């Protein structure tokens, strides 16, 4: 499984880097969000807890996934700025159970 950064944009005002990526996963299932976060973090020398994936769309008939992610300078910065449902999807915010 390898990753290719299609587009990379610095956003110093919000303290993050925004990327569009493509992951090729030959003869493997679509990777989980956690595996993608770890792969992006390893590729860009960041901590996986600072990576938030907004979307990842597997392409039909091809072993590729295209997505959009944001790499924050710190986890606290991500928790302040990012929408809660994105944080929950990425495992950075725990869901509160309703009674």
C-alpha cells in the first residue's frame, strides 16, 4: 500500500496543512481510516493524532482510494477548529452515550 500526495496546501492561519491524497492498495481491501491516518502521518512526519481525514472515496473497479485530509500542528488545535463529527469518525473525540 502506497500513498501519493496530489495536492498540498499550507494554512498557517489555522495551523494546518491540507492535502488531497491517493492511496493504491493492490489486492487488499480498502484501508481503514486508522490505517490511512497512520500512512499519511508517516509520509508527512506528523503524529497520527494530528491527522483528520474528511473523506476517503474508494474508486469503483480500481484498487485506489482518493481523499482529503488535514494535518494540524497539535491535537488541541484540531479539537478547537474541526467539526465534531469529523473528530468522532477519526477517533479523536469519544462519543457520549445517551441514557
